[in-house]
C-alpha cells in the first residue's frame, strides 16, 4: 500500500523521534504537508505533492505522487504537467493565459529622480500604499494572453493600462481568471477602485474580455460586495461566489448561477456560508464546502432549470473532521482534503452516493503510528443569554481524570473564522495537549456554522457577548475536578490576541497567564495604520473621530483594550510580527511597553521579518519553544 512509500522517507527524518509517544515542536515542524494538484484528464488518478522540512539540514523538499482514486500504492512521478488539464490554455487549444506585473505608477525615489540611484524612499499620494506584508511599488498584476504557437510576440494585456490587480492581492491565484467554454472570452476578477475607495470597499467584480472586440464587460455590476471564483459547468453555465454587502468581508457567501440569463442565488434560503465549490462533471449539480457545527463538510445542491430560486440541498459527509477543500470530481467520486485536531491534512475519495470516505494519501501515518493521540470532546455550554454553545475540549494523551491539569482557554481569530476541526502548524491543539494542557476552545458568537445571526452578532460588539461566551466556557470546565483552577491561561492570535488583551482587564482573577499574538491593543492607532479599512469600518462602526457614531465611540472607548490597561495585573507574553500590516507593529509594542511600565511580568517575542503569521521554519520553532517556556514559567 501507499504507506510503505513513506516508511522509508520517515526512517531518517524521524529516527530520533520514533520512541516518542506524544507530539513535540520538532516533530510538528517536520510533518509532511500534502497538497492536491488535481485529477488526471481521464479522471482515474489523483496527482498530489508532499512537502517536508528537515530540521537538521534546514532544507525543504517536495515530491510528487500519482495514485488511483480507487486507492492503492502511490507512484513517484517527475513530470505530471501532461497528465493534468492546463486551465490556462483555451478550450480550443489556440491561446494561453499568463500573468505578469506591469509597472504603471511612479513610487520610488529612483522612479522620480533617475540620477539618485541609491535612494531608498517611497512616495505616496493615496491610500492602499501597502497590503498584508508588502509595500506598493507601482506595479500591478495583469492577465495577458498569446497564441500557443507564437512565443515571440508580446502577450496581449487584457487590462491595458488599468492600475488594478488580477490575480487580486494579497492571496489571489488562478481562481481569479478563466476561459469561457467557447474560447472567445476571458473572465477575470478584480477590484477596479483606488485610493480611499479601494481601502474601504470589498466590491470586487467579475469582468469579461472579448478577444475579438477587445471590449470588457462587468458581469456583476449590480452587486456591491465580493464577487469571486467564477467557474463554468460542462454545459457552459456560469457560477460564482458572492457576498452582498460592500465593506463586510465576512458576509454570507452564496453560490450564484446564471439561469436563462438571470442571476439566481442557489443558497439564499440556506442559513449558512460557502467556503468553495466545484461543478459536477455533467453540470447538473454543484458540490460545495461549508462550516457546520464546529466542523467543515461537503454538500451538494441542484441547479434549477426554470429559474426557481430554491434547489434541493444535501449534506454528503458527516463526522468530527474538516473537509478543507475540493481537489476534483470524477463520476461518483470526489476527492477532498480532510483534517482534524489530531491529524494533518490528507486526501480522501468521497463516494457521492453514500458519503463514505476512503483515505488516498498516508503522508504522516509513520508518525501517527508512534503517537498517543489526544481525546477531542464536543461539549455544549450554556451562555449568559441562555444559548447552547458548542465547545471543543482537547485532553492530554493518557488523560487521568483523577489528576489536575493546567487548562488553556483558546481564543479564535477572525473574528468570524470557523473554530472547526482544523490542524494548525502553529496553534496546534495536539501539541498543546501533548505538553500536558487541557484546551477549551469555544465556538463563541461570531463564528460560522451556526447560522447567520450567530455569525454576525459580534460585529460592533467586540467586547460584549462573545467575551461572556469565553468566560462561560472556561467557568463551565473549571467545575471539573481535573481542571486546576490555579493554573488557567488564555491564549490567542489576531482577534484572539485582542480577546486576550481584553480579558486581561475583565477576567477577575480567573487566569494566571496570557499569550497574545498580533493582537489589537489600541483601536485608534489600529484604525490609523491597518490597510484593509473596510474591516474596521464594518466591525467597529466607523472612524474614531466620528463623535456622533454611537457604535464607533463604544468600540474606541468601552471595547478598547488600551482604555482598560489600568486593570492589568497578570503575566503576559506578547508576540508581534514586524511585517504585519493587518495588525501593525505598534499594537504589540504599545501593549508590551504598558505591561513593562506597570511592572507586570511580561515578555516580547518580536519577529522583524514575519507578517501576521510566522512562516519561517526556524522562527516557527523558536515560537513553539518560547510558547511552552512561558506557560511553564507562569502556570
């Protein structure tokens, strides 16, 4: 079987770890990472890659495999491009799409003053001067095309001299452009806004460029929120994802299809939000992935033939795991990624008739066969307003209810990100449990999977009900005899980091230690330095200088951690990335300086070259070691 292929690969990387029974930071860092490339043209096989980092050599490597979708032994392959359909090539085989950066604006000192070649300065006159972790340099990513047979002529830029990006920044890819089935048009996604409008809006649209007329048409001009991920069925029918409200990045994400020329919202009457989708190979259905009740599952929905706005919807998979994404579909089988809190991503074949899943890749079996896994328990907790809140509780391996354990309240980021059965290579519950901690992870207000109302409640109420949800969860678990109430901690990143800063002032002695990674500490300076202003405008209510805006003023005063720092007394470690433009560097530095000046035991873990995440392998290992070192010192 496929497992035997990896027994050899792991024999070296993990030989020193083979006797261990629980996860370690070093082991987590060297886990294999699986990525699906797609199904072969005949639909019979899966192509996927496995990436591995070796700590001893400080090098990474990637190997590509092929395995049939019915299971069996995987084969290493060196050249797979001919096995997969090339989506950049037009269906008629005549043209190919490329994307390149086009310099359109002067930004640098050298752009303005050619004789000053050693200057290091950027000059801006409008917003959107930086995004995520990159300063704008005046170059924009553009979609181009050229004849497959002509590799000499310059590709034709379908976006001409427009200062807009496709793929979209910072994370856009090939899902942002595609050919029409008749090869006459290229569809692409972009946000044709600039300056303040770009920074405050989510209004991306899907545009259609006609190769013959050279004209561009906005296909989604009526919608003012996100329009993304266009895809054609085998019948030539167009579908895409849409959020309705401008400025709301976590709005309900619906599937829209063109039916007899009209845009029909397939999921309008479904109380959920869609992550991603693919067409059924015969074009009669759509398969999609969406969060539900603390997990992420695979669904299907039919396509109405007569323009009706309701269609039958069916959940295909069910279990305590996350379906992370769809790799491809062939006849009665769909290949998806799957993970849970004890297992990193592997690829599975799903029987579309009965929902049964068969594991196709076994990249980390050799590791997991040496580990004692954590117990992950679903628990319902009553909130202060009488709601039932799903809370994940993760117990250490070899858990003994007769003993007492230090316990961590995990605060999720987003804030409207699903707290499902994810497997993080930083915030890894399996590793936390292996270090002897119980983890309490509540699906507080503001998370998808429990209906739109539950998901949206958090907006403009950051310090309100969801903070009480956190406390309800930890208070409920604190009743258990195996929870050591003298060793409770709270940890989190991004909005979770904000939650830690906020809880540090209102926890009333519950916690003995805090860890905040890239958390918001001061909403005023956050508003003045973050790049995606639509986020703070929507969730806070507006600008801090708008004294007539009740929601905004509450956010900048009552819900602002810096206004409550006088109540801080508990040890806190603060982690900050120097290239984090979403929650910029000042947030972490302000918080650390305040803690130090107040005489609170505190530590600053600063990564000058990391963004909102920690991506470098060696930096990641330092992160893990400092994380557990701090908890050992303070709990």
